[in-house]
């Protein structure tokens, strides 16, 4: 979006729509040209019969490559394709619902056009940076040393370089598509949820859940099928396991570039989208609610369209790319560890241990689909229907998903992890998976406890608003700090329990030492993410419900309809917070796995063991300090970006209220397009600095200490310092993300609790204090917090990809 869009939009409003008093519900188109990605436009331009033949040939080629690799790959591909057909069914079901009266669809069109315009601009910027980074990776890999495994398999530098770059670009492309899918469905489902809320709360809930389910199934399915196809292609192309070629246990290391590409795009998508949505939200709330005293999403607020657009680009598109990256990183790290363990234990057929993560996530698609379908609409009779608790309905669906996930996980471990060398090992690993599933459930419950206004912490936070803005801020910060304790205890117990179960599985190396500990932790991570599709469904539900509430408010629907969307919106805030807690927990486990893979990679290049990092060495301790500092500086820059952009929005909204006093009486129209253009331009500008810090820091630190190590005769100093940086950054990042996400979610729902009518209700001094808390928490929970857990995993993948330059 740019100023020309804003001018065109303003002209259309002033000249083509008549009197504002006559048509207060009409909203302009902000589209100047097609915003569909070029890949989508190419496919849409192909003759349907030709497209069908192309898809048939593509499926045939994929299955041929899969069949040449392993029957397990064929199973995974089959489940993914069936899931894609299921997602098409969900999309058709949602799109078949009505869009309501014309004023609703006009508002929805304005939101969709703004979101698609920003998406196109943002991902254009990200793609240019991805290509630049790909060239850097190519240069590094063309001049790096090779590992003994690569030398023995005949895999040269150039082949390794092109493979890594191709995997990086494919991961970046798939992550971008995942983000687009998340946004595509949300901007079309919002108006249908608004329309359904006029009839039934349960119908509105079901549409929002199924819309989120479509996005979730596509995102998880793409992550699984992307890794599976890449693995199978490399297997066939490189002639893996044939004489003189690469061993299958070394193949997963070639997939690391895919995870790095996914995390690179996810970080910038989360930063740009988070800055956009929260700058618009803060600007709209501070002037609209606090200064002018108008309701949330009131059409008189010039920033309201920008705010609603932000829900889609920040919460839907960014979260889709985020979870895609989480699953891809977890699958690849677990495949690496499974291959390493199988090699050490001399397991005759290691394919089961390597491909186990793909099967687990294939079953995730199945069990999450069952959970989504378990949320059904009901036939309602009578004029007065009590609003059900949507959180209870979603929790029931989650319980159904978990039940089937436990069964599927046990089946998967018996099928793939049974080995004659340790007949009972599969049972230990099944228990590791159960540890992960329980951890996920506890994370969801803990976050819900701290962010849902049905529980004491948020109610106490709301009560603190009665004594002013300052006490609200103090209470929110203390709640966020306290909320880090239980998740850390849970994740600590999970890591130790899973490691111990894997360690005692009976799998030993040639010298008789147990080797299953790390793989046990990997299996627990898989267990935690074994319901990822349903969790993402709950996450996508939030912004769709939020948008629906905005459309209802702007189109002047009856208060009873707004009550339904308010309930859905409050639950959506909780589900978004629980998903972030879930993502942080999985990021902690995945980073632990990638850290272990990094140490193995360094040992392979250095030809010496690398199993411990001694922080008593001054340089290594400094590396840890730098890693912790990185987390705080990154968070500061992310929050500062929101603050700077919000200031521009606040000034613009104030200017419009002063220069157009008739806005408050519906006599003049606000210039929505101007606010959209300001936020879009600023968010793209502000996302560069924190993103660049995350990418450049580990490379610079590793190279500087490598040079220092050369002059001080410490050959592995660069690698050790980077390892220390990664460890400390992971620990600090997890704690900071937990604090930011929970505090922000609690502030938001404390405001929602007051808006239900307690403590004076909307417009009271207590409510104004709560709005201040909410605006402080906005950049915490939707910009810095979500970006941090992406940052943690990206640091782990970038150090793994760049390991050779630290030696």
C-alpha cells in the first residue's frame, strides 16, 4: 500500500458515493490491481483440463519418487493428499455460507483488499532478501570444507552448495504460501462469521473453526509433504545407500536449508505483520476509545480498517508461516537425530527412525480433522437462545484430538521404532510421545489460566484498573513475570523425563553406551506437536472472530449480534495466547534438538569430539552474555517499531478528528486509506532492523571469535562461543516470550472483562485504564513475543547451516 492508493481511495469516497449521512455503511475498494501471487495467477490462467493433466502428472511423479524411496513415504504422501482434499471440502463449506447484507460485504472487501495489498508488498520485500541470503549461502558452501561422510559418498562442494540453496529457497517459498493460505481464508471467512452471528452463536463458531481448520490442514500438510518430497528426491537423485554413495542416515542433514528458509520468511512475516497490526490497533484505541470515547471498531475511527486488516496480516498470515516453520524445523531436527542414533546403534533398517516424524505429523492431519469435525452446528428453536461457552466447545474438540493422537502415536512407535536389538524400545518412545502430548495440554491449560477472564489472575488485573492506569501496568507486568514459572517447570520435567525414557530404552552403541536420550527428547517434541493442526485451528479462530466483531460494529448490527461476536472475540484472545504458549514450548524442545545437531555437525567438520560447552572459559561466557543481550535488544527494537508507527497513526487520527469535526456526527467521512498507507509503509521499513540483527549476529560473533581463537591457539573457539550464544539466547528467549505473550493476553482480556459490564463497563475510568494496559500489551503479545520463538529456532538453524565458517 502507498500514498497513491490512499489518494485514490479518498477520491472514490468523496466523489463516487454520495452523502455520508445517506450512505454511512459504504466502504471503498482499495484494490488497484490483482494481488494474487504470481504462482496463483499462472495456475488460474491454465485451461482446467490442462491443469488437471499437469496435477495428475505431478502426483504421478511424486508417487514414483516416493515408491522408489520407501513405502513409508508413499503412506505419508497419500495422507497429505487426502488431507488437501479435506481442506478443499472445508473451504467450499465455508464459502457456501452467505455474506450477509451489502454493508457487511463492502466492509469485508475493504479489509480483504488492504490485506492482500500489504501481503504482496511485504512478501515482495522478503523474497528479495531471501534471494540475497541464498547467494551468500551459495558462496559459503562453495568454499567451505567437506565432512568425511561427504568425501566418502562423493558429494562435492558444488553439489552440496546447490542442494542447500535449493532447499533454502523451497522452504522460503512454502513458508510464504503457508502465510498466504492463512490470510486468504481469514479475509473471506470474517464476513460469513458476522452474518452467521445474526442467527446463532454456534453457527458462527463452527464457521470460524472450519475456516481456521482449512488453513491449519494446508499449512501442516505442506510442511510434511515438502520435507517428504525433498527427502525422496535427494534419495533417488543421489542414489542413497548404493555402493560408494551417501548413507541414508546422513541424508537428513541436507534438509537443514529447508528449515532455515522457512524460519527466515516466518521471522520477517511475524515482524512485519506484528508491527502492522499492533501499530494500527494502538493508534485506533488510544485516540478512538480513550480520547474520543467511541466504541472499538466504530466506523468513525479513521484507523479502524487498518486495525482489521492487521488482524489478517499479523495474526493469520504470520502465524501460518510461523507454525509451518515450527513443524519443518522439528521434523528435520528429529530426522537428523534419528539417523545419527540409528547409525551409532548399527540398526539394520534405519528408515523407520528417520521417517518417524513424517508419519507422526501425517497422523496429526487425521486426528486434527476428526477434532475439527467434532465441532458441529445445532438446530436451535425459540427466540431466546443462551450463548454457549465457545471455549468449552473448543476444549472438547481438543480433547477428542488428543485422545486419537495418543492412539495414533502408540501405533506409529510400534510400527516404525520396533527393533530386534531392543524389543521394548518402542514402548519407551511411546511414553516419550505421551510426555510431549501431556506437556502440550499443560501449556494450553496454564496459558488459559493466566489469560482467560474466567480465572482469578485476569480478574485481579481488571480490579487493579479501578485505581488507575499505573496500578494496571504494575499488575500486568507482575502477572507476566509470574506466568513464566509453571511453563518452565513443565518443560524442564518434560526434557528430563523424555531424555531418561530414551536413555533407558535399551538402544546402545558399539561400546555399550546408551544412545537413545536425545532421540527420546525428539520424540517428546513430536508428541507435543502431534496436535499442531488443531492448535493452529484454534489460533486462526481468534483473528477471524475479531474481524467478525469489527464488521458487526461497523455495519451497525443489533447489540445482540455484537454480544455474540464479543464472546467469540474474548475466547479468540485466549486461544491466540494458548497457541503462543504452545509454540514457545515446542520452540524450546526443537531448539534443544537443533543445538545437539549443531554440535554433531561441528564435530564432523572439525574431526574431533564436541560434546560439551564450558561456560567457565571467559570467551564462551561472553558468548552467552551476547546471546542473552540479543534477545533483549531484538525485543526492544520490535516494540519500538510498533511505538514509532503507532505515533504516526495517532497523529493522523487526531489530525482527521480536528480537520474533519463532522466525523463524530457522521457528517464527514474518515480517510481510512491514509491510515492503511501509513501503517503499511512504516511496518515494512521497521521490520528490517530487528530481522537483520537476528541474521547477522551469530555470523559476526562466530567469525570474530574464530579469528580470536586462531591467534590464541583455540581452534574451536568460534564454534564454542556460538554454541554458548545459542544456549543463553534460547533460555532468555523462552522466558521473555512467555512473559510478553501472557502479559499482553491478560491485559487484553482484562479490558474485555470490564467491557462485559463489570467495574463500570465501557467508557468508565476503569475501562480507560484497562485500555491503556491493553495498548501496552499489544506489541508484547502480537509483535515481540511471537517473533521471539521464531527467532530462537532461526538462530538454531542458521548456526547449523553456517557451522563450517565458525571453524
